[in-house]
């Protein structure tokens, strides 16, 4: 799922950007797989593998996968969605309406117990959320008012109340950037963070402080983050935003369907995933896709777009071989627009300047997934728009220096 903030941003760009093909083609498959990233089921449902950052990745690299029905207009799911851990155990159940999480949501531990439950309104947590330990005992209760968290109750692992009516000392965990688990410790006053709070990395530096943040009645003042591990107590200061929070984004809230994230997903002899740097991006005509393939495809598809085309989005999959040849092309319209599917398929067949991937100087084939939005008769490729917006922002920053 492209997250709510990005969708709003994308449609704002659509408004700024927005100032024929007609023939009976072949019937393309309604069920297909795009590598190990995405599976289209019966033309109306999706199974998508994603990591802790919400990026679409191969199943072997994924922490989760989502199953649900395709929204006809937005690049998203619609209705009931279920997320599963990589081993197939249920991780999350929620409802997506109007392009946002809305209604009751339940998160689960791998042992099947509920980890937390509450309600979303337009992709924002609202009202009372209850959080539990893995053994099923209540850990804390948070009341979200206008997206701001107020901690009502906190019980330690021995079931002893440490925070009552919003006042007391808290010791728990939070997730930073969707992936990194940290321990957090500090004081709550009337449900808000107050005074000095400390964060600890639970994986690499358990028991040693990674940073300290100061709050006043819930308002973040400043933070100190350890800068160089080789020099004890060497800290850098920051005031932009708090890292310690009761409202960190979750993978289920941040699934981004713009494009698959290229990674070789290498494993060791025991089958454990090796964190390997990406040494060569997916390329077309020896250039990054944002500088070659996406602009060319957008221009071609826009020129061939039927005058009466309806708002929709398209799922696209490509298999690129070691020889640089494209062995398979898959296209699906969210509204089953066969004419547009065949037009896009034909244009993709003509675009044959793909390059195989290279990691550690070894060439190999790969699959690539991306999406296209048709809105008000405009062809928009989300990944391209994001890239252009990022470049424009960097130019503005340089001009201000």
C-alpha cells in the first residue's frame, strides 16, 4: 500500500501536472506471478511480499505478505486485508476504505496472541488502543486524541502497575523507521512524555544508551544521539523531531506499491539472510529507471491513451534474463480495461534495452514490479514522480544555501 501521506502528495502533484489506441487485442492472464514479489489472483486480488520498511521485496527477503482485494481506482487494497508473517502465521487484520486504514485493527504475535488492537480513522490511530505482552497479559493502554498519544496505564511484565491515570515511570519498546527495535525509558505526566527519556538499541548495544531526549508536557525539546561508537559519550544534538515515540509507523501502515525494491537476498549455508549491499541498481539502457525507462514509457503511453479512458491503475511485471532479454511481461488493469492492457503490453515489448543485474560482478536475471496511475486522462508513474520531487527538493535546498 502506498501510505496515506504519499497518496495525498501524489494527487496534489497530479493537480499541478494536469493543466489513441483502439483495437481488440489478446486476453492477457488475470492470474500471474511477478517473480517472488507479487501474485495476482483472479484479476481482483493481490498477494504482496514486503519488508519492515513497507518495501515490496522477494518472498525470501520479506518479513510479511499481504492478501486482499484490489481497489479499482487507488493504488491500494480495498476492504478486509490480512498480513501474515513470512512463515504464514497471521500478523495483522484491518480494513482499508477510501484509500486509508479505517475501522477496527488487530495485530498479532507469532504465537497467535493479540499484541495490540484499536481503531483507525483515515489512517490515523484513534481512541483507545490496548497493547499486550506475548503471554496475553495487558501491557499498556493508550488513548489517541487528534493522533496524539496519551498513555493511560502501563503494567510491567510482573503485572505491577507503573503508570496509573497517566502518571508514573515507563519502560518498554518502540520501533524506529519500521525496522529497528529500541528500548525506551522515562517519566509520564498526565499521559505525556516529560523530562528526560533514554533510548537503547536492543540488538547491538543492549543496556547502553544510544541517545537521550528531553520533553516538556509531551513537547519534544531536543535530543542527543551517540555519533561515533569508538568514542564514548560523543553525542550529536538534534531538534528536528523526536526519535522516541509511542506513535511510530508500522509496516502494515506503510506498504508502498510504487515499485519493487531490488535486492539479491543472498543467504548463507544455514539459510540465514545475509545483509548485502546493492552494488548495481535495476537499469534500462545503462541508466537508472527514473532517468530512462519510466519517462519514455510515460510519454509513449500518454500519446496512445484513449480519449475516453477511465481512472484506474495498472500492475506491471517484467522478467529480465541474464542475457538482457525480457522473457515475460505481465499487465493487469484494476478495472479490467483490456484495450489499455494490450496497448501497454505492446509498448513494453518494444522497449528492449533492459540490462541484467550485477552483484559482486556476477550477472543474473531478475523480476521487476511497478505500478502506473491513470488519473484525469494523465499517465502517472508514482516512482518517477517521487524521484522528480526529490530532485526538485534537493535543488531548492542547494539554492537556499
